[in-house]
C-alpha cells in the first residue's frame, strides 16, 4: 500500500514547489528585483594565465648576482630548444608531472661545457618554487644559467624571488647584463676589498642598462670603502635618472648605504648626494618604491640634508602622501635630520594616527618624535599605549618605542605601563624593553616575569636584572637561580649573583668547569663567588688528577683566583709543547706575571690556534701594566690581525687585545683587515668596520 501512494505524494510536492517558484519570480519581477539567472559568458576570455594583465609588474630588473656567480661552477648563455613533460602516477592515484628542458649552449662565461646540449629538469632549475612555475620559459628564449655541481650533475644556484630573477632572460648575445656578469666574476676572484670597489666603479662607468643593478648591489656590500672613494658618489648618482624605476630604487638604496657608512662626514660628497636625491624625488613619478627609497636615502644624509634648501620641502612631516609607506619613510628622514621645528608636527601626526595603523608607520612616527623631543614622545607614547590597552589591542609596539627613549624618560612610563601587560607577547615586549632601559625602578615589575613557565620572557627579564646590576636586582634573582635550565645562562647568573654576595652558584661553576663551551663562564663565576673551599679543591685536582681536562680547568681557575704561588710551575708549562700550555698562558696573564712576556711572544708564533688565542689573551692583561713593555708582542698582535692566513678566532682575539691596550698600531691594522675580502660576511669584519667608524679612521680605498 505504501509503495503505491509514494509517487502520488512526490508529484503533489513537485507541483506545489513549481507553482510557488513561479509566483515568487513574478512578484520579484513586478517589484523591480532582477530574476536569478546564470552569469553571462565573458565577451573574450584571456588565452592563458600569462596573457592576463597583472595589476603591477614585478620588478624583475633587481638582480643580485654576486653570490650565485661566486658559487657557480658553470655559467652559460643558453637557448631553450625544447620543453617536454612526463607524467608519472604514484600509488595509482597521485599524478606527478616532470618537465625536461633542453638547452643549447651559446656562450660559456665560467667553467667548461663540452656537449652540444644540456638537459635539466624543473627540479634542477628550481621552477616549482614560483607561483607560475616554469610558465615564463618558452622555446627560443636566450637565458643566463648559473649552475653549481650537485653530485654528478648541475642545479640552478641562483635561487631568487622570481623566475625572471632566477633565470634572467637575455635580449641577445650582446645583452649588457653579460658585461655585469664578467665584472662580477672578476670581483669574486679578487681578495682586496678596495680593488673590488675600484672594479665595480669602473664597470658602473660603462653601465647603461639593467647591468647597473647587480653592480650597485655589489658595491653596497663594500659601502665603507665606497663612501671614501671620491668619485663613487658621482658615479652612483648618475643612475638616479635611469628610465627604469627598479634601477632608480637600487641606486637610492646604494646611496643610502654610502651615506650611512660615511663616518668621516664628508660634507662636499654628502651635499652632492643630497642634491641628486632631491632631483630624483622631484622626478620620481608615481612609483612608490622609488619615492620611499629616495626618502630613506635623504634620511641617511642626516643633518647634511637640512643645509640644502630644496631638500627641506621633502623633509616636512606634514607633506601630503597617499600611502602609509611614504609617510613612514618621510618621518624616518625627518627624525634622522634632527629638525627640532618639526617636533610638534610629528607629535600631531602620531596623535592622529589610527591605533591599528601599520607597525611601520607607528615606529617611524614614534622614533622620529623620540629623536626630536624625547619628553613629548614619552607622554604621547604612554597615552597611545593606554588607548590601545583600553581598546583591547596589543601594546607591544608602544612598549618597544618607549624603550628607545632616554632612560630617564622611558623608565617611569614602563613602570606605569606594567599593569596593562597581559599576554605572552606583551610580557616578552616588556622584558625586552627593560633590557634596553635597565633602570633600577623596573626591578619590582621584572620580579613577576621570572617564572619558568615562559623561558623567553624569563631570559629577557634575567638579562634586564643583570644589566641593572644592583644588590636589589640580585636579591630578586637569587631565589630563581635553580630554575634556569640553560647551563651557560645559569653560570652567567651565578657570576652576577656572586658579585653581590650570593655563593649558591658555586656547585654549578665547579661541576661544569671542564666543559670547553662553558669554561670561561664557569671560571668567571668562581672568581666572583669566592667560595673558600674552591682553592683547596682545585689544588687537589691539579695534584692528583691525570685528566688533562680537569688539570687545565684547575690551572685556569687557580690563576683567576689569584694563586700567585703557582707561577713557577706555570712558566715551566708555558715553555714546553704541552697540552697545558694554553691554560698556563691564560693563568699567567690573570696573575700578571710579567716574566711570561717572552713566552707569550714565542707562543704567538705557534701553529696551534688554541695556544695563539691564549697568548693573545695573556698579552692584553700583561701589557696593561705600565711597567710591562714589549713592542715585539704588540707588533706580533698587529701582524696576526692583518694576516689573512690566520684563523678568524686568532685574528679576533688579537684584535680585541689591541683594542683593550688602545694600541697606536690599531689604526693601520684595522685598515689592512678591512681590505681582506676573505672576511666579507663575517662577524670579524663587522667588528673591524665598527671600530673604524668609532675611531673615525680614514681608509685608503686605492
């Protein structure tokens, strides 16, 4: 019975639904609403994704080729002859497409390729990392390939941000980019950084197209030398008028680097640069990145920009702009120029800036006001922080900006802001701010952040207490020493607490004194703690142990604890080629045994880096005594810093010894070290350039 009635019920429901739909459509039409209909077919759909216009083309002309050229084993100009695809199904369901590219070599710039064609896959070329894959590669294109060896084959070692930057297209065999590649090949094979700058400037004189970009980026890496090369600014500024916006942007960034590293404050060169930058800004057009780069370059000129009348129009904080990025760049420039008369305008901008404005804009306004009027900045930022907190918004940016103010302005505002700190990110921002400010008034707030639940917050809070370095900060930290899981930090805290009378860190120091990576921290902790039983225990170890590690540790610690009676034994050890020579030298330095200077001189010529480093450390302490004189040791230290064949560990220790001694040889030594191309990208070179700037030492680029 049920089977017979079901179709009838279904038909009735269908009829009712049809009638209801008809009525609704009729009513809707009479009321003026459009009836539901399928979307119209577009008049002309694009042929492919490549044919569709993007809103803004990517800046493909910004090519950074120096590092790939240095790493490449084979650099070829090739023509793409063919592209094939192979589909492989894995597990019966997953289809993987492998592309095969066949290239015909046209010209070899580096290495040897002895075949008529080269086959590489999309994986070899790295095309899968780009959104469009390899769709920009077409048959017949002339391309530049920078290939490094991978096993028995090759892979693309130029992993850039886009396909065009990773595998640059060439117009023909005379493309100007090839001249830049040849110049960079010569640069990468030259060890003298001054010579590198000269080569780059010579190539830039001849550059006239997109070949300028990789040369300018390479020059930027040697900005310290380039800034003191008289013709560099004139050569670089020429490209501010290039038709290509990406070249103008790279040029402005390079000029900013030159101005930033001009610690000699060469006013004629700075004036020349500012005039060129202002002219470029006036002609910048609608390209935002060019204007932002130009404003940043103007800011790098600092107060020099304010002496050029046309520049003042670009350094008005209230100059209209259509983007936050341009506002931020202008405010950065205003702050760095030091125009106090712009302080009120910047304060008004910051006050009117929406609470959810981009971080870049907020930082730019806050920093500018902090430089122009720190007191007003403290008040303004405190109000902004409170307003953000009341609105339920994060306050980390405001905390970071307050931390950049002078201590007397920042500390009270941080203390007042602590009650508004709630989330993990805000706790971390507050603790990090306290590290920068390091004021005793912050101790009470930092006490709350020492719980081990959030290790990163705790780490910053502990570091802030160590920098505050008062008895009160030590008293607050002492109960939490055992909660520290990181041994190096535990030993650093034990040393800090020991200087303030807390000896509870002694077990940690004595137990870990043999660990090479912890030994310096453990020895300093023992010296600060001054535990009475330390000396007997260490003497017992040295007398009875046959373990070189423990004996070396005991020697180091006894020397640091001032046990001068062991000096004769140390002198004997230092005279021998002994595994304990290095710790003996360091201990002799700690004990200020001037008789050790001849041994130190001899050890500075050792082929054992550990011995040389120890001798350099000892020399710094021994020569600090006015009665200890040895020009030979000082000369040897300077020679080690300048020696490109010495390890960086040795050169760094020798350099720091000369710095401690404030040796007059330091100026010449720093100039020689700064020329060493083997140090590029190293912390040692950063330290060298930092000392050059601090001491305002003039280089001789040529």
